C-alpha cells in the first residue's frame, strides 16, 4: 500500500515506532525524509551512528529481561504484537517503507537546506516526528502533521503523556496540523484512554531518571503509534476523523516535568511492590 504521504525522521523512538508500524502494514511512503547531521562522508554510515546514539537508552534497556517483560505489557495495552518494541529498534526498517530515503544533511528542519528541498517537491502531507517549532517551512505548500502524547488543548508542551496522568488521571493522545505555535494547530483527532497498571520487577531499584527514560523509549512512542496505526488503517485519509469539542475546555502549557513530579506520576502507573 502506498499514498501521497511523507514521514520526516528526527531520529528518536517516535520515528522508530511509526516506521515499524508502516513496515508491518506493508505501507510504502511517497517521501521518507531523514534529517541528518553528517559525521562521515557516507550518509548511511552517519545515519547508522545517529540511530545508535539517539536510541542508545532503548537499545540497552532491551537487553534487560525485566524491562523486556514490561515492553510486552505496553504492547498488549496498545494492541501491538508481542516484541513490537524489539522489532522497532532495527535501523534497517527504514529501507522497508520507502523506495528512496531523502537525506537532508542538517538536523534543523528550518535550515536553508531543508527549505530548498521542500520547495522543490509536490504538495504532500508530512508526519513530523521531531519537536522543533516549524517556521518558514510552513509556507512551502505542504501540510505538516504531528501526534502529541496528551489530550489537546488541555495539555500542551513537553512531557505531555506524564502531565496528562498527573493532571487528569488518564492517558491522552491528539493529532493536529502544525503551525508556528506549540501544539496550537488545527485538531484532527484526539482520544483518552484509561490508565494501565504496569509491572516492572524491582521497580524501586530504578532511579526516577531511569524510569523516565524507559517511559519515553517505549510507552510514549507506542502511545503515539497507537493513533498513528489508525491513520494507516484509513490510508491517511484524515477527513474520516473528527472530534467533538468538550464543554469548557481548558488549555495549559507545561515544561519538562521535574524529578519529584515524575516519581509521583510513575507511582500511579507502576505496581511499586512488584
């Protein structure tokens, strides 16, 4: 299956989740854009090193059988097949979802090199996996879509999946057309999910920073992937999706969650004495 859809890879767990979903659905992209800060003459070598660097925590975590058991619980919660997380951290997956990879040798999506590329290609809807604020690239004739791991407009900004739990006691995820603001674009679709109860053996031996890294290596990217899968099922026909405006909607911006709030939030998710 293919369509006039593109994916912008800012190498991270989010992009790896989406790529694996595309692969398992035999979906081939019109454009696969890889933002790359080149280190070597050969782009593929640079991309492989970038992959290992940006996903180092996740790759290392997957060597731990206790964490692997946790990833299986997360997969089950989001209705992904067992070992989805193992499969998604495979660099070579990028070759299975597009006929050609377009490397932009600048990791800044707003760079002149990036702008020149997007100005040359036909109008396309791009799924963006990075966290950069879009600027002049918004005026190149394309639509840019982002999946946010919280319920918009309630929770905007960083660490959305954690703030959603802290403030509302549930899981949220929203998809929207990007503009030059932070999570302020036109909404496409959003939904709420009940809190899971996860088990990580010897949970208390892990530092809060380690749990935070585990969360954003596996739970957060699969949360976004959960909604991404729905768009794949509909061949990215966003017109098939809609949402109802909530009564008296609130809108708040949040920055990265501090260590104390992180631990309190994780205690709501994990069985502490497991």
